C-alpha cells in the first residue's frame, strides 16, 4: 500500500513538472517571439503611441545658371509653434503674441486652447519678430528651423524657375518639373507624451531624417537672360503691345541660354500677380508664325530640288486669286528670284512654291522640323502647336500654310526648327537643365545634347542661310536686325490673329516677330523675338527686329564672339544686377532686423516710384532684406558693409534706373 502511494506521488510530481515545463516553454517561446521576432514592429508601435511626430518642410536644392550664379536658394527661417497643454496662461500668451503675429487676440487664443498637443502659430517668420518672441520666454511656445525659397535675382528668369508653395512643392516652371529631384527628404519634429497625451520630454525637440534635395545647374546664363528680358520689355513698351516673348539658344546643341516673357513677375511674391503675368507663354502659348514659316518652305523645296535660289517666280504684281481666295503682298513684285521671294517676303511667290512642293511633301517636312508635336523641353505645360493632317487640308490651305497662316507653333518650336537650319540640318532637342549635383557639389547626372533627326542636308541649310542673309541686307524686310561687324541670317514675320468672337482673322490684331541666327557663317546664337498685338506697327521688321539686334549684339559681345577671325567690336555691356553667391542655405541663415520705415518706402510723387533707402553701414544680409521688402532690384558690388550707394538716400528711383551699392569687408 505504501509503495502504491509513493508511486502515485512520483507520477503527480512528474505530471506537475511536465506542466511547469510546458508553461515555461510557452512563456519562453512567447518572449522570444515578442523580444526577437517582433522587436522592430513593436518598437515602432510603441513610438507611435508615446511619440508625437510633426513633419517639417524639407530643404530644396538650389538652382544655378551655367556660371554657377544662384537663381533659387533655400534659406533657413524660424517657424513658431505651440504645445497647448504646456501653455500655462493662454489668455496672457495670446495677448502678447497677437500684435507680433498680426492676428486678433481671439484667433491666437483659440489656437492655444485646442485639444491638441501641437499647433503651428506662424511659419517662416521675420528675424526681428522671432527675436522679440524669444525674449518673452513663454511657456509652451517654441521655434523650429524651416526652409524658405528665395529667388535672389527677383524677376530674372522667373518664368523658367517658377515658384513653390508653402509646403513647399513646386507649383510652376523648373520647380514643378524637377520637384522630385529638388525636394529633399522630410524632417520630423518629435516629442514624447504619456498615455494621456501629455508631454513628458524636455522642451528641446528632435529633428531627424532630414536631408537636402539635389541642385540643378542650367544651360541658362543669367546675364544673357537679363539682356533678353531688358530688350524685350523695351520693345513691348515702345510698341504699345500686349505681351512679348524672346528665346536665345545654341543652335548646335539645343541649349537654351535665355527664355523671356513680358509681362514678368517676382517669384518671391508670386501671389500678387495675375495668371496672365505668370504664364510662360514661350512654351505654353502657340501662335500663327506668319512669314517666318517661309524658311521651312524654302528648305523643303530646295532639298527636293524643285527650285534653286536664282529661279524666277511670277508674283503677279501683288494680287493673286487661288481657290476663291485673293492672296496679296504688302510689297508688290513682278517676276523675281526664289531668293527674293524670301527677301521681300512674298506670299504669292511662297504659295506658288508650295504648289510645286505639294500637300504631302510640305506636311512631311513641317513634321520633320518638329511642328505639330512637343519639343520635349524640360518645362511643364508645353504645347505642341497646331498642324492639321493632310487629309484635313482643303481649298487654299496649301497656299496659306506655305506662308504661315492656318498653322500654329510655340516660340520654342520655332527656335528649334530654325536652329536646324543654322547647324547644318540637324533638329536638336532643346533643354534647360545640364547637370544635377548633390549638396556637396558632386555631379550626379550630366545631360548631353540630343539630336532628334536630320531634316535637310548641310548643302540645303547653307543655301537657305545665304537666302536669309538677304532679308537683313539692303532692300530686305529685316534691315533693322543688321549688326555692324556680323553677318546675320534672319526672317521677319507678321501674322493676323484669330478673333475669338467672330472666329475669323482680326482686321487689327497682329503678331509681329523676327527670328534669325548669328554669325551666319558659324552660328553661335538662334534668337526669336515675338511682339503680341503691337499698336505702333504690325510688322516684325519694325517692332521685333531692333530687339533681335540688341539682344544678339550684346550677347555676342558678352560671349566674346568673333566674325571671320576678327575681334568682336568692343562695347559696354550692362550685365544683370550682381547678386551675392549663396552656395548653401546656411549662407543667409540669420537675417538681420528689418529696417525702420524711415530708411525708405514707397511714396506717391505723381506716380514717380520709390524713395532710395539709406543703405550706408548695412550688411549684405540687411541690404537683401530691404531689397525683398521694398521690391528694389539693386546691383551689389563687393561684400561686407555698404560704404557707397547710388542714387543717394531720399532720391526717387524707378524700375529702369541704375541702382547699386558698394560693400567692403569689415575691418
């Protein structure tokens, strides 16, 4: 009996030991699963529960012109936030903050009493306001660094650069097109909280996982861009026109050196402008090219060996009826050479050459030159223009398309097509971004010129070039584009605009243009100037050709171009107003206090303009702040502190005046 009891005792002990062993294995296995297999997952879950994460605006990479001059940079500025649960006196805090933030006391109080752990009060604040708030040492109020986009050259290349929003995603231009490249990784503001959502960590926050974006180096040249914008504005204003466009490109590579529109805008304050001013019309607008289209008609006919420059064409003394429509010439001619058809811009002669070429061949060559399709330039919103298929050409369409009516093109399309004539017959893809670099300046990507296709032979291109030179010579329609010391090949254009109401051609509205390349024997530049609805004269040779001449001559002198080995004529070239180099956002991290009102502001002197502030003794940073606040474009000479300025303080200045300050390093 005793043995039986001992036996069952041992069995019970074994059973209990087995149960304990099983429990131990279950607990151990569960511990292994939680602490090893699911460790990372649970850590992240815990962080989400006791950490509050606020995303911060990532820093954008810079945009630089081909010389390295900054066109768009990111500056670090302070943003103000509140932790409502840590604010001890919401009413008192709102009372002192409201006037500094420019908000009502009630609006600030509402933010400070929200049932939330974090709320933004103001983003990217002025340095003097930041300093005054920090001196108050308010409980539950803090600052964090965020980046703000700044365009140091103001209006220069604004349509190319575009602008960003407060987030800051790119909204237009290169800022939009390369947003994913320029925008850095988002940073995070992290604070700890308990189970009730109360902050338990010190007030110092942690910013992590932030990295700057990549930077763009453009084919654009800031000085050439400035010259193009200046001459375009002068041409539009002097002709009483509605708007204008100007494009400068390298014909051999497709690099865009300047792309200007008028009216323009300041991307630092883009919200003040209308959509009409913000539109990059050189890329997104199309227009009837008019007589500039005759370049491509001649190239096609000569390439097909249907005509030669000295062949004769009867221009019917200025009036010719075809397909029930009367075609007229502004300069009536009888029998003239094919070359003179281009020189005098005869619509009748062009129509007759178009008849020899035929619908199919003319359409094929126009497509080959890139019309009717996008060029692929790296800017958003590009239009492909309008070139109907041959099946939709009726009646007199062949004749009118031959001299640029009934077809539309963008400015960048025209420049690309004429560049194909300039470079010997090869259509090149236009582009603006040449290199992508990281924040250390290391090259990550280098874009090369991209040939699209051969359109005409080198011999045909040379023949058309010689014909285009006669347009600028004595007796041609483009004599005002002639440049002393250089051979210029070009073509004028005048086109009627379609009336949106009647859907027919307007009797008064015109688009006047001039396009060409220089030097003709070895082209360095292809330049297009388009003036929209000029009121003084409808002819491109009158209102657009002079602007072409000034842009071409000043740019060639700037580039030190040559003509047949001869030295370029010397002249004073006024370059774009100099701006300080800003290689990194940290260069302007701490802006100085804003100037007092007495240092200059906008006044009304019979609509005169702005009073010149007193910059003497200011640092470069403070000068930049005054420039942005007062919307004054000033040339900065040197660095350090201002010792001299022009005009003198208190004098009235206007947008076209020369304005500069001279700075020297502090002793």
